[in-house]
């Protein structure tokens, strides 16, 4: 019997804010996912919004900044398998408005710049992989977690 229910893929956006050869990273705190590990500002698409609109929303929610759509570049896309299957969009910005703050201290206990070559040891592995791909300039699409 065929199912009428189609497979649904979870989608997330990740922000790579770049300044003077460094990337802004945050340490997750009391979220229930990868707590104590570093990531970049990120969030899920809410539906009914473009990837760039979701990233603009998340930048405001997590960092208190405004980013113009034209200042965002999709720098990597990852099809990832963990507990479930996901698609992750990594967007880069070098320009933004406002002052970066930890706008969600209940979800983040550290927010600071790290040089590309000196990421924290406890960076979430798929985020580290994406950052390395972007830093090296290639490829825009990758798969992660399928070899396990």
C-alpha cells in the first residue's frame, strides 16, 4: 500500500560572520542539542520564508544585528545525516548593521571571534567541516554523516 505522506527534509541556516580573518562562534547552552560545543549562529527555516530571509531573522534573534539580503552569500550547502536527515545552508556575511550582542543568553553562554585556523577544539563536527570547506574555497555542496 503506497503512502500519501511525502518525505520531509529539515532545513537550517548557519551564519558565517567574517571579520579580519576570524569567524563569530557561539557556545550552545541549555538547548538540549550539542550543549557545551561551539557552532555559528543558526536556526531552522520556519516555512514560508526564503533561506536568506530565515538567516536575516536568525541574525537578529541571536546576535541583535541587521543584515541586508544583498550582503548574504550562500557559501555552502550540506546534505547531512545525524539522528535524522537535514539540509544545511551556510551563508557568509562581511557587512551588517548594529552591534553584535548575545541576544539569547539562555541558549548561548559564549559568543566570540575565532581565527579560521584556530577554531575551538569542541566545535560541532559538521560545522567544523563546513567552515573548513568554505575557508578552502570549495565545493559549495557536500554530504556529511553518510559514511558512518
